[in-house]
C-alpha cells in the first residue's frame, strides 16, 4: 500500500502541484481513508519528501542506464533530456515552483542531490566528448558543468519564463542546443545538427 500511495501522490503532485494536492485529494483519488495514508506517512511533508526522493532515484537509475549504453556524448545528452521529461510528465513548471516556494528545505536538499549526480555525469560527458573530438579541448569542465546545471534550473523559473509563453519541453531543447553549440568542435556541430533534424 505504501508504494501505491507513493506512486499516486507522485503522479498527482507532478500533474497538479505539491501545494495544490491535499492528503484528502490523494485519499479520494485512491478510494482509501486519509488515516491509511497517515499509517505510512506521518504528514504531508513526509510524503512530499518521499515522492521527491523516489523520483530522484528512479531518474538517477535511468540516467545510469543511458550512460552504460555508451552512446556518443551528444546523443547521450539528448537521450537523458527525453528520459527526464518523460518521467516528469514533460515537467509542468508549476509543481517545481510550488516545491521551491512551499517546501524550501526539501527543494534545497533535492537540488544538492541533483547537482552531485548531474555534475559528475556532465564532467564525464565532457571528457568523453573531448576525447572523441566532438567537444573543444580548451573548455573548463568544472565551469561548464556548473553553467549547465544552473541553466537547467533557471529555465524552470516561472518569473523568467512564463509557462503560458514558454513550453518547458521547448526550453529544454533550446537550452541543450545552446549548451552544445558553445562547446562543440566543427565535427560536433555537424553531429548536433544531424540530431536536431531528426527530432
């Protein structure tokens, strides 16, 4: 039952927002009593923390599998972007905004975990791209990994990018292209443009 609650809560939080969804909403959607939820999660904060942790672990495992597939580093970044968007239901920005605004400690903890994971993945991706002649040799990997991470989070800022005007799916595609055009060699640009044409 705990896993079922976790799965339903994750689905509802990502669709409607972490603040918008109440424990009553989840109980009603599942056809169970609110008391049943409280047997597994002491309060809503505990449920929000559990759902974000579970989602982070699911996405981390998926990213690891993509990396193990040993694609070229440009294809790898596109595959990771698609996988993350799929798992976040194309990531409506409202849930992320609500998590940041109403659950700041949980959001901060999640950001730190994401940076640890994403930072090391991006550095390895950069090293692989340099060794294959797809990325420039003169780039600073520590700077670029941080630029990439901070940019990926900035495009989720609803005040900078109003979701009614900017689709997050489109923003992520444009941001990834922006990142790659800044670090690619002519050989890398050629591969990037081939991939973009097929998307």
